[in-house]
């Protein structure tokens, strides 16, 4: 059985995918240092682009995650048991990484630690400022098929936060604040029995600095042999692109498009967006929300300093400063150009299609 587990629990949008790529690629070097980063045997199944342990955790925690059905949880049980077998067979340190674990409630944290059965569990949290995280989270919300405006999205989060911590801890849908209220996240895991909780601050750039801080917090070798420059982080959408996609999502829903086809449309348009050069400005906190966000950030960091968490990096990386928010809202011209690119994502393939192939496709549709 493992002598120690290092449990990396995210947060979302804090460089977790990048770090998982480093751990995956550095698997052999870690093993040479008596550290196991388990590679799930079926990790290439589905849409995953890197080996991590989130889907395996679905097999244990199931509907604790609001987005996981009982059917999906049952399907992932073998993956969880396979992961547990790897942990039990390794005699020294095991590193597990699943950003969704940051949202689970106290009972689920206890259940996970009991199921792992290892006395020494160190938790590592990678964190990014709210001013950078919330735009990315809303953008992901849109990429997943929603059409809510950023202002409405922030309003929903504010309503959850205003109901207080008891509500956030109890309500499955309040998972954003369970993760991003760092002092509460630290306390939840330390009170459940984690031997140490470390918070790694994300500097944004360069990625090598995040990797250095993470390996320091986790007690891992530096992984300097891994070509960091060859690994690209997730590429987000710009503000005008996100607005276009949100409007498209609303139209797809109004016209009752099947979910699978709608996903294909979004994927094609997103790839088209990411290939163009002049993309417009990034998503930024709306001006009317900046004072409130600064207050949230200040309160949370003050509370974090009162915990026993070990901070690796600079807490200034996590503080939101409204005075530094210089991004302007997207112009009509930028949004129009993004809309044109979305149309071209489908117009160009249609124009390249031969008449014979087009007629064959139409015939199949008629007789099918």
C-alpha cells in the first residue's frame, strides 16, 4: 500500500490540465524517484486529452457531482477499483489529480479519504485570482451550451454567496464557491484528516513557474526534462467570440437541435475561432461588478491567511485589483467579425463539397 498520497484537487482554470500533462509525460521519471502517477488503463476513452483521475472518482462519489448521473457513476466503478488497486500495489508516494474534487462536500471528502485508506494524505490546491477565474468559468459555461450573459452568471454566484456558508456547503449546485472560497476549501480537507493542505498560487506566465511551485508543494522531482514549451494550455475564447457562441446556443435551443449535433457545431466554430489571428479582447469583469469582486477577493484572502494552509508562491497572485482591469468591452465590429467566422466554419466546407456528394447526402437523408 502507498505510504503517502499527494492529492491535487484543482482548482478549475488554474493550470490543472497543464500540470496533468507534465505528470503524465513525466510518469517514468517520477517512477524512478519512487513516485507513482497512475495512468488509467482506459484514459483515452471519450473526450479526455490527458490522463487524470476525475472519471475514476465518479465511480466512488457518483452523484455527489451535480453533473454525474447514477448510470454514469455505475459505469465508472471499475475505473475507481482499478485506480485503488494501483494505489494499494505501490509502496511509496502516489500522486492523484482530479480538479472536480475541489467541489465535493464534507461527507464526500471523508468518504474519499476513508476509501483510499492511507493515513498520510497531502492535499495540493492550485489557485488563480477570481478576476481571471470567473471569466474563464463563464466562458466554459457558454462552451458547454449555455447562453446566460456574464452579468447574469455573476448575479447567480452573488445570490449563492449571499445565502451564507451553510447554504453553500449543503447545496450541490453551489459548487463554484465550495471550490473558490479557499479558506473553506482548506478547512474542509484539513478537518477531514488531510495531513497537510498547500495552496499554490498561479502566476499565469511563465508556465514553468507554476510547475516549479507545484512540484515544490507536492515534494516531487522538478521534471525539468519535460519540454514545457511543447505543451499548450487550453486556449480560451475572446469576448466577442463568447458572445457569438452564447447567441448561437440560444438559437440552437430554440430550434430544438439534438445535443450531439449542437456539440458538433460548437466544436467546429470554436476550432475556427482559435485558428484566426485577430480575435478581439479577452473576457473581463464588467465594470459594475469590479468593486464587489475586489471585496470578495480581499475577504477570502484574509480568511485564508488565518488557516494552517502552506502557501507556495505569492498571495498577490490571487488578489483582484479592479484598477488593473483595463480591458474594454467588445465592439460591434469585433462581434460582427466573430459572427462571420462562425458562418464561414460551415460555409467553406459546404462550398468545397462536390455536387455528387451533396446529392448523395440529401438522398440518404430522404430515405433514412
